[in-house]
C-alpha cells in the first residue's frame, strides 16, 4: 500500500540524521579547503569533546544551557509559535537571578538562596516573554517580529543597567560584583572526580528533569494535548473548547521561564557574576536544537550534546590546527540550522519514495 506521508520514525530520526550528515559534509569540504584533513579534524574533535572525560564534562556543561533554550523554543513551537526571543529572555533571567543574589547572598543559606535565584530567573524570563505572547493573542502582532525586537531591547536595557548601576565602584569590568560562595551551584566534580575539575554542575541534572517533565506533559497530559492542538489547528482547537488566547499567553510564559532558567547554568554554575552578553548566542542555538530535535525530549538532549561538543571540540581543534579558526564552528552551527531548519524536508520526497518502493518489493 502506497503511503503519502513519512512514518514518524522517518521524519523524527532519518531526516534529522540526513540533514546533519549533509551539514557535516559541507563542513568537511570547508576544512579541506582550509588545508586540513577532515578525518583527522573529526578525530581530534571527538576525542576532545566526548572521549576525554574532562572534555565530555565541558560538553555536558554547555549542553545544560542548550537544553533549557531548546525546551523554551520547543514549547512555543508546540503551540504554533516561533519564539526567537529566548536570547533576550535568558538575558532578563540572568538579571532576575542577579538581583536575588545581590540582595540575599550574604544572608541566606544555599538551600534557600539557590532555589530563590532559580525562581527569580524563571519569573524574569517569563515576564519578558509575556508581552509578545499577549500581543500575539490579543492584537494579532506576530510573535516572530515582537520577540526579535525584544532581543534588541533586552540587550540595550541590560547594557544600561549593568554599566549604570551594577558595576562596583572603581571596577572597569562591565559586570556585577562576584556572588558569595553560597550562590555557587554544587559541581558534579565533587561527587564524580573522574569528570575533572570543570564547571559541570547540578544544572545538568535539573535540565534532564526538565526534559522528562516536558516529555510527560506533552505526551500524557490533557494540557499538552490542548497545546499541540492549538499549534496544529487553532480553529479546531477552539471548537474543542480550548481558549486560544490563554493558551498562547501561557505557552509564551512557560517558554520564557525555561529560557530564563538557562541563565542559572551560565552564571551560578560558572562565572558567578552577571556580565554583558553572557548568553553568547545560546538563545539562538536553542532554535536549532528545537528544529533538529523535532521538539522531542530525546532529540533535544542529543542536539544539545552535539552543539556542546562542537563548542568544546572546536576550541581544542582550533588550538591544534591554527588553520581552522574558532569562527569555523559558528559557520558549522549555521549549516546545521540551515539544513535542519530551512531545508529540513529536502530529503523527504526521496525517503518517501524509497519507503514505498521497499513496501512494493
């Protein structure tokens, strides 16, 4: 029997793998043109980012942030919304976290301080996503446009706040003061010394819990069903009793809260202070992770680890191979976004034809 649609295993696994391989083949060509061996470069990258325990620890550290931004974009996508504002929401989440730290890090114990800071980061991230969600739900303003605009507003707002109010008197570094030791997220090195003395912390475990909750909610709850129904067909969802405006606003609030939580790993797990441009593009990488992972929790995890490996392995590779600059891996990230986003269905017709031919045979 001839099928006209790709099976879930093909659209959820085969197409992302083909798209990823296409991006890596183009990247291999670029590395070859730079005068280096693609095979040797890949071996160095894998050894640095995966095989070496300390390198793997750094890979998972970066992945912890990307899981949250990937989830933020995925929740919005499930509702049919393209939240491009995770970068700005993460930035504001860092502000909320920092305000909580500057106010209470000298008086509260870590057991109270860390949860308070996490709540603050989620609340500030959600608040920054509220207005774009409200404008989409009530005024018809496209969330893509408003979230892009809010990224620029967030960057300028944070520049004004950090430079004008948060820099300690006499300091030249555009950053807040360093938090107290009570504000540091517990590191996994303290429990698993084999991972190496790296910033990998319990944010990674929290990110895994968030993935599990996301998967259960989307596949096992009535609210998750309503959210996905809204994204698939708003008119049908409306006639089924879903309040579309409320669902859009709530989806954006949850999306913003998850993006805000991404700041916890970057600030409390590593720098221990708020600095300019600390998101470093993690919000935009979340878009690629949501697209490549097909908004599936396993796919989001694997995509996050992949991008973490590219950052960690790319850093070491650029040190060993001076002909390959660090910017090459930003280019590779762009290729992955291109193939898994704009060209995600490029191989769809060929895969469908092959599946039908196999069934006839």
